[in-house]
C-alpha cells in the first residue's frame, strides 16, 4: 500500500474529485479526515469504506471559514497523532462573468472558498509540518482555468492565485522537507457547475468557442490517481509543479 498509516486531510470530500481521492487514499492505507458541508454524504462515504485498509473520519465544515480549516487539521492531529498530507480540493465556480460584469458578492464568495480557505489550511499545515522531522505534503486542486483563463474572470483569478501560492510555498519550505504541488484538471465529471447558478451569457458565449475543442469530460478517478502519485514517496523529488490532467486540451 502506497499510503499506509499516512494521516491525510481532504476537503470537498463528499462528491466528485474529493470523493474519488478519499476512496483511493483509504484503499491505499491512509487515515483520512474527509471534510465537506454535506454531512449525510460524508457518512455514506465512510460507511462504504469501512472495510478498507485505512480509516476515515468525517467532519462537516465550510472551507471558506478559517476556523473550519484549522479545526480539520486539529482533528487529524488528535485522531492520528500527526499530519502527512493536506489536499485542498474544495472549490466553486463563478458565473463565467467577464471583468466588466463581476459583482462584489460573487468575487468575495469565490475568493474566500478558492483562495482564502486553502491559504488558511496551508498556513496551519506548514506550522505542523515544520515541527515534524518528516515534513509533509500539500496538494492543491487548481484548474486549467488558472493557466489559460478559459472561464469567468474571478474563477480564473482564484485558480491562478492558488497556483502561485503553491509554487511560493514549495520554494519557501523546501528546506524543511515540505512539498507543495498542484493538479490542474480540465473538464472532469464533477458537480462543480452546480455552484455556478445562472451563467453570465456574455462570458458563457465567449467561453463556448474554446470549450468546443475540449475532449469529453474525464473521470474523477484520473484526478485521484494524480493525487496519489503526488502524495506518495514516488514523487519525493517533485515540488512546486502543476500537473495538468485535461486529456490534452491545452497542449496545443
């Protein structure tokens, strides 16, 4: 097993990529704190993994809140005695608005979830990691939107910020044995579009010119496989990287 007895926190764990990551990590022997807002889905996930090699403890939490980000790491420490891997997966979409149509409420909501929340979790995690001789690993789920800006202005900005924060953290904390990498999914079969609401038709129409060339959505399992590699010892010399998982969409 590639993650035997590793202590892991995964946000956005109730569906999509987060759920797939939790399932794979627990099967690979990890002890996981699974965090999401929908407690009933977390309970069902925990029940489905009760016979696997690792353990799962669920926590209802809102990743946009500092106290929930800190509480999930404290729960890992109290439950498993340490923290080895943090996976910042939770995120939301904007409504595809171009900058001229961005509303303050939407900006604040997306930035608090996609940037402020992961920052709070990373800040707490590196404090824990620096006190451990073995360091630790952070995996941030970004997006190709943060690299090629194929979405709304706020969502793209939030994911670009997360990528930048990933690289900065990798550079700053490499001497302490802390690795920080990002995964940039393309179109993946998830429920993230439900956070969009009614799309801004100006932005949505423009984005369609690029989406037309995208491959069909990939499975959430492909992101889980990438996360497993980055969490395992197999990637011990990979730091500050952005692993694109998009079926070749932005390769051209």
